[in-house]
C-alpha cells in the first residue's frame, strides 16, 4: 500500500487545502496529539462553520465568496462614505441673509419714498394736515436724498394747465400748450447738491407718453436757477418746470426722480 507524503495538517488547513489520497487507500491513524488518542485535532476557523474544514471544488482553489466577505473573519461590515451634514445649515444661512437683505432694501426704499404733509396751500383742495400715501396728491411732499445724502422735501404745490409763457420766446409750438408744475423745495439736512428740477421732473400724459421739461418759463414763476436748485438748510425755494404737450392730451401724473433722473422716483396724481 502506498504511503501518503508527509504533511502538516495545521499548515494545510491555513492554506485552505487538504491532502489527496490515492483511490482505495485510507490515511493512517492520527498519532497521539492530545487527551483523545488517535483522534485528529480540531480544525481552525476557516469559514462560517467553526471547527470544520471547508470544502473546495476540484483544483484546490476556494470559490469567490463575493464582496464583503473575508476568509477566516466572516462577513465584513459595509463601508459608508462620509456625508456632508452641513448642507442644510448652509441653505438656512443663505436664506437668512436674503431675508435680512430684503428688509434693509425695503427700509431704505421706504425712507426715500415716504410722503409727509405739505406746508404749502393746496390748489386741489386736499387738506394740508393729512398724510398722503404714495402716489401723492397735489399739495403733499416726499422726503428725498441727493447723491451726497442730504435730505430735502419736494412738494408739488400745484399744476397750471394751460400756463402762459413768461415771454414770446417761451411760447408753445403749434398744436401744443404749456403746462407748469410748481414745486417747493425745502432743505432739511445740508443743502441739495447737483439736483436740477428740469432733469428731475417728468409729466405723464393720459395717452401713456412721458414728456420732458421744455426749459422755458411761465408767467409768475421762475424756473429755479435755470433748473438748478440752490437752497440753504432750513430754507425753502419755489419754482416751476414747464412742459409742452399736445392739445387734447390730459395730464395724468407728475413724477420726480432724484439725481437728474437716475435716483429714486416719486409721483403725484393729477385729477383730470
């Protein structure tokens, strides 16, 4: 009877292989290796079933157990990628900044467009003791700022339609008439800088068209200093801005935009 080659059971068990015996032969009895004579020692842990040798397919190579499994150690816990937990906090912070920015912008806009009572007598009969909500009515005024931050009040005192020219040179073109918008400017803090009434004032017609100043003068009023506003803090100056509009077109609104048309805009309704 042929004899198997010498082998180390412990070493082969670690490699996951068992010795092969010729057909018909039996392995010899185990030597005394412990309290139980003639018995093979227990197998090391080599798979899910503790103490039993794994069964391999022909060829002596263990099958692929698949991801997440390591021989001799059992299934391995899955690995998780690091998650970013601060995305929600960033979104809330961004939203909060937008809300604060909106509140600041609304406050600044409200301060520029606030309407107060007028110190001038109203030609339209609107009581001078009542505060007007924008758009204002004839006789009310708005608190505005120039480019330097000086605050002044601009009041639409009255609208003269039609208005008479101050001289023949200021006469309207054929098919048109003159309309005068009389404004009162009071300096509250500092003195208005670079404010020109001819550039700030605009007439809106009932036909949807907007008309710029004519740079002329009407009888009874000056055009400020050719449109330029000069007034010391605490004082008031009155002047008229003249417009030429087609006959038959009604005056709908009078508008005032600070910074020569590039700043805040306010307006007054003009009854038809």
